[in-house]
């Protein structure tokens, strides 16, 4: 099986494709003219309509508001705290089992 290399398109290319599509060309025509799939043209158009200035940030990175960044940060801190808690619980169980065996009871 031959692996197809993933092509990367910059923001200006995507905006140009969407502009052609929104100015009356079909997605198939735009796709054929630019050498891309019609589905990409429709997806990019939908993303631009939905997100406006937040569209096409690059490399799959989302543009987040300050509030959303805070939420992501807090969720990460919570996950880390939960992992630390679970490790401590396991350590307590291990050491409490060891204490009853060492006293000779």
C-alpha cells in the first residue's frame, strides 16, 4: 500500500478557494481549478462561515478566548491532581499492608 502524503494549505490559499466558491463557482469547479477536492472547498467554506476570523489558525491549533484558555488550563491541573491523588492512594494501600506483616501479628 502506498501512503499518500498529506498536503498542507496555507490560510491565504483556503481563503482564495472559499472566495471563488462564494462568488458563484461550484465546489467541483474550484476544486478542479486548484487541484483539490470539492469536499475541501465546502468544508473550508463552512468553517469560514461558522468561525469568521477564527478560521484556519494553522496546524490544527484552535484559537481560544481567554476564558477557554483558562478552562483548558484548569482541566489540565485537575487531571494532574487526580493522578497524584491516585498514586498517593496506592502508596497508602501498599504501606499499610506492609505494616501489618512486619509487626508479626
